[in-house]
C-alpha cells in the first residue's frame, strides 16, 4: 500500500514542480542544458524537442517568453538565444524580430527595461547586450549610452547596483562587468577597489555571500568568481576553501547542488556550482571550461569567434 501511495505522491510532486516552475521554464532549460554540456551530457537531451519549444515561445513582437503563451521578457529572450547557440540553430527564431524587440527596450538614458511594463535594472542591460552580441548585432543599440548608464550605477565601493544609487550586489556587479566586458569598456572600472569588495564576500566557511552580513550561497560563487575572473583577480579568494564549500552543497543522492549544505537542490544552483568549480580549475570532475562573461561553455564562444574583454 505504501509503495502505491509513495509513487502517487512522487508523481504529484513532479507534476506540481512542473506547473510551479512554468514561469521560468526556458531559463530553467538554459540552466539545465548548460550544466549538462559542461559535464559532457548534452547529447542526452532531444535537440528537436528543445528547438520546437523555443520556437513556440517567440511572440509576434519578436520577444521570447518563459513558456508558451507567457509574456516576452529580456531574461528569457537571452536564455533562448544562449540555448540556440548550443545547437547552432539561431534560425529557429525570427532573428530580425528579436533584434527589433531588444532595440525597443533601450531608454533614452541608455538603460534597458526588462519588458514593455518598464522595469529598469542593470540585469536587463546585460541580457540585451549579451543577446545582441550572440546574434552579432551589437551595432543595433546605442553602446555609448548603455555604458554611460552602467557607469551611473557605479558606487563609492567600486561595485554596482540595479539602478543609480542602488547598493552594490554581487549579482548586479556580474551583470555590469559582463556588459562592460562585451562592449570593451572595462577600463572604467575601479578594479582594485571592486576586487577587494568581491574578495570580502568570502566567509570563514569558504562560501561567498552577495552583500556584507548576508549568508553564503552557491550561486554567489558564480557571480563573485566570474566577476573576479573578468577583473583578473580570481586568486584574491581562498580557492580550496571555496571548492570545499561548493562540494558540501552537492546532494549525494541526486547529484544536484543546493544554495547551502543540506537545502533542496535545483537546476539554478547546480549550474552555478558546477560553473564555479570549472572556473576554479577543479580537476577531480571532468568539467568543460566555462566563459566567465556569458556563462556558456568556452568552446561555443570559440566557435562563434566571440572574445569578450578581460583585465588579466
Ligand atoms: C525557489 O524560489 C525561487 C525564487 C526566485 C526564482 S527566480 O526569480 O526565477 N530566480 C532564479 C532562481 C531559480 C531557482 C531554480 N531552479 C532557484 C532560485 C532562484 N533565485 C532565488 C535565489 C537564488 N539564490 C537564493 N535565492 C532566494 C534567483 C531568482 C532571480 C534570478 C533570476 C535569473 C538569474 C539570476 C537570478 C525562482 C525560484
Ligand atoms: Zn542562490
């Protein structure tokens, strides 16, 4: 009796999870497919199923939503373009229309809104610039104004926030450095001050937090380490203690990674834990090299001849 009930409960849990994550489906696909690729498992996924799903998510306006019939947004438009690069299948979508959608998101001050409802955030600057760079259409937007907006978000500590005057946050620092790396404007960064702020994220546990006084979290391993790699200062943190913290966050049963040891695993933290281990040169797992600017396998960037700036 228990077996039947437990199978029913598990199936209901899977159905519930599938429904509950619909709002981030295409980004979840990017996190899962990237984790599979850097662990040499991308071939286990049906390419045509992925391409067919992405095609159904593009709207008439050119933007791409998180799932079928979900409103378009720059976050999910970038995830879709990243996935299509893995399969060399950018022609799956209407490229002219998606370029038009992204162009229309830039405001007069150079910032980008995430969708037509107008939320401004440096995360969306990165999504727009990375998407256009992957499409080889960077010239379609005003780069000088985009960089000027990023510069207006730089704080006294060398970090960046979501908007001018917002506090420095590791995730947003990564988005701003990624934008500057792609557009070739890293020279505006106060590299030593920012490198120091990022290195200060490491706690006695070896884990990294996203802001002072916060708890460590595996996803910050990626935001902070990728930023330090772009700044050429990755050696400013204790590598061995960082690796141990990430490995403590891997679940022995599922193999996935959680935000902190003992928590529920998920595709988001699994990708960023694996990607951080790759950046750190963890050789006990056979991981492909990851590009710190795009969070995509380096071999894809090489095939697309994309060389984002680095300070090292
Ligand atoms: C479980 O509750 C959530 C909460 C939010 C989200 S979300 O808005 O879609 N999103 C992506 C995300 C995906 C997963 C997975 N699978 C898990 C968490 C998580 N967070 C939340 C998080 C991560 N570290 C600690 N916290 C609390 C970030 C968030 C914002 C984000 C989106 C894209 C890129 C970077 C960051 C999803 C699930
Ligand atoms: Zn996290």
